[in-house]
């Protein structure tokens, strides 16, 4: 297997004729240590570690039935098991997807305790590891680590990004980038180890912490997939993630393809202030502003009795708070549709409240570990999957939903250890996510025009696995401007811009976050500030969580103009364009880069958008240099609202750049370059 260089990046190549066991360990020309005999994967079975070098080569198969994809399977034989080593390469990229399938070929059981979907030995060089820490309200916090000594990035919370995001970028000699991401919503790990000889070993996939699986004769186990991608820069890497995601991974339907503008009631009303009258008043105003979908978040569901809280009754999705919604939920949906907008509904289908009748009626659904309830329904149980599918189907049909917001607000950690669900004590979390994915696939097949939104306490379960089952992901609960820029900058390194949903700067009414200071009624609020806040939310899928009927007229008018501009011009770029981060990642704490600029470039190369933001504390002047333009071509530069007009060559825009000196703090500009 060779890894040869292309013009702009690296291209994976597989040469069937040269594929021998000796050469199999030598995976690449520049990144992979050719002296390595470790192979490209590793497994721990029956207490022993195996790589390709310790197994017998079986056969090689290649499938090209899907245009643009090479699906390669290489099989190996062990003493009592077989390993299928799978690779998928994608045309015109240096991106490869890897996973394993282990099958017990013996009469006696075999114990699987670790599966490294990839294990690569790389040569000695100057390496810097980039990754993101994560917590509620602190998603995509950048980290840099020298991997001279053993380093591990891992997740044990049971939600893929509550602690660390499942992504890394390893920069070699300050220029070449190897990035990896686990296609999995549960626990994962990446290891970076020094070899006894010169070089490093990197490996990972499923976290082996608290994991085990016994396979009986003929049974098999598939590991989580891992994606590896090479590029000359972080932008080059992220563009490959986005291109493959858009073309091959992300689900699409007619509504999601529009990138609809959303209103959601949550932060302005939460559950205490939302009711039928309030929701319908906002629906009327949303239609006037040009919003395209109205979502009823938590607050619709649960008992009507005073003192009860919906969170304790999750699982009993037949309950509707009829004090707040005396005419039911279908009335809200019908009124929303009558205004030519779509209707969305929140549901935490995995959650199981402490007082839920479901747990009493169906104790076999309850996830528990060592006899203690974990707070969720175990989708490792096929009967629980069926219940979930029927429940979501009823909500969609009964309320005529166009959009289901799927939330998950707890940490499963090692997962369920019950043995009456169809899984074992050591693979309950894996079985849960396999069952959850299967359920979402079934819902999408039954209701192909209904959007499924991924959310988990904001952004605590963001990964390439869940993005193959849902149409977009919510990035974070808080939403002040600099925080928004930080999380968008980080999320776009692994996901395309058109699956990144976040709301504009919200007016939190009840649970006040210290940074949530936006007040549309503040007489000191300027149009430049409002534009700055709103343009940040236009970078991906745009949403609002405001008390729309109470907006000052000038704010409503300005938002209407922004929504019109987004729908008419911006979202086509968000949906189709390559994306460039032109400045370093800004930091929510006030550190880091204080100017922020993003470039969207359509595949034709003839149209570009440039967003520029001046953050609090930024120096007065900044020069922004654009990327990948035609040096000799003359470009017209104009503000989308007529506030700027100029022309420059591609060479000038890339080498000299555009200088900005007249923007105030919390100010912005949006330019179209053709």
C-alpha cells in the first residue's frame, strides 16, 4: 500500500499486485514508517494482542459498485478467529475510512477486549498534536500537545464530545497535517506512543475501557469506523471532511436541503413561560419575518399538575401539559403550516425520567449498571428499539411534524451491564448506540421528508457517526457572539458548514448565563452590533430564540432584511462552498485572535463570500488575505448591502489582502467577491 502525493494533497492508492504481507506493513511514503511491521490495525483477543504481522493473509477484495468509492476488504486468519480489515477511499480526496470485523471461526468462545480500527507507525519528526476539549458551554476549546511522550485523547462519558471532541490534527514539521476522527457517538480513544526504535505509533477507535465482548462460533463484531485524512493545511483537511460528508455521509431531504431558517422558543420562554397563546403569537410574527420553521422545544410535554417537572417523566411521551396547551399540539402544528412554515417538536427519546410510568410498565427497557438505573432507555434491547420507533412515528403522524429535535441530557458512561437485553455486561454502550443508529435509520426510511436534529445538552454528542443518522447538529446551548465564533471555527474542522446549527444571540429569560447580555430593547443597542450578532449566526444554519412579538420594530425590520439576504444569497454558499478559516480561532474567554474572517468559495471558483468580524479588544486595523483565487483574474468586491465596492486581482487579494481599519468593536462586514 503506497501513499503518493498529488498536486494539492495526498492520494491513497492500493496496488493489488504489490499487496504482500511484507509490504502491507509499509503503508506510505512520507507519513508511515516503512520499516514498520505492525500492520494497520490491532486487536486484543483471548488476552493476546495481534496485528497483521501476526496473522495469516487471507484474501483481497475490491468493490467499485458505488461511483467515486473504492471499498477494499483484506482478510486475515488468526488461531481461532478471522479479521476483515476494511478500507473505503473517496475519489479526489486523501481521505480514507477504516474499520474491522472480527469473526469467531472456532468452536470455543473468544473474548474481544480491544479493537484498534487503525494502528500506524510513523517516522521520527517534529510533531504537534491539535485537539479540542469540551464541556457544557465550553465546546471546541483548543489544545496543543507535544507527543514526545505517551499521549492519549479519550472519552469515557458515554457521549462522544463531553470531555473531548472525537477529532485530532497531527501537524508534522509545521506544515503537513494528518487528521483523524472516530465515527462513533460513545466512548473512543486515540493513542500516541513512542516506539522503542525511532518514530511514533498512533492508534485508536473504540475505547477499550470497560469494554469486552465474547463471540461464540460464527458470531462477528464490527468496530466503530475511523476516518483519516491528509492535507497540506487544516483548511485542506477540513474541506475533504466536508466534501465527502456532503456527497456520501449526511442524510438529505427536500426541507433540510433548503437550510430552513428556524425559530425555537426555548431560551426566551423555557418551559415556565411557554404556552399555546405564546407559541401562536410567535408563529404569526415568525411568518412576517420570513422564518421557515417553528420548533416547540421542551415544555410541551409532561403532567399538568403543579410542582411536577417534565424531566422526571421522560419516556412517557403520551403526556401533554394541557394547562399550557389545552387544545393539544396538533393545533400548533396546523396553525404553523397554515402560515406556510414547517413545524418542529423536541423529544428526548433515549431519556428515562425517575417518575416515568414507562419504567414501571416495561422494566426490561431500563438501562442499569450493577443494579443501578442509568437514566435512559437501553436501545441494546430490540423491544426498546421497537417502542422508540413506534413512539416517534406516533408523534410525527399525530402532530404532523416536519422536524424532530432529538436531545440527550445525561452521560451513560460505560453503559448498561444487564444481560437480558441481548447484549453482554461489557458491550452495553456499544449495543445502545448500534440500536439507536438502527432506530434512526428506520425513522428516516419511514419518514424521508422529516428532519432529525441532533442535540445533546447543546454540543456534547457531536461526531461523524450521529451525523450519518441526523440532518444537522446543534452546537452549544450558550450563544454569545465570541463563543459562537469559537465553536463554529472548531466544528467546521470536521463538519461541513451546512450541518452546523446555532441560534443567534438569544435573550435568556430564566436561567441567565453571565455572558448572555443581549437585550433587543436596550436603547444603547446599535445597528452595527445587531448586524454583528446576526451575521455570526448566518455562517451555518441560522436560528433565532427570541420573544418575536416583543421585538422593537427596527430590530424586527433588520432581522427580516438579514433573513431575506441569507435565504437569497448566503445559504447557497453555506450549502455548497468550500470553507476557509482565514484567521486563528477566537476564544470565548477574550484570549486568542480578536479578528475573525471566513471565506466561502463556490466549486467553480468564480464566486466567494467573505465574512469579517472585529471582536472586543481587537486592534484597530487588520489585513485579511484570501485563499485559492486565480492570481491573474480581476475580482469585483462589493458589500452585499451596497456599503463597499472595489476591484483587485487574485494576486493582490492573496498577497496584499484587504485592509480593515474602520470597523468598530462588535462590528462586521459581509462581502461578495466575483
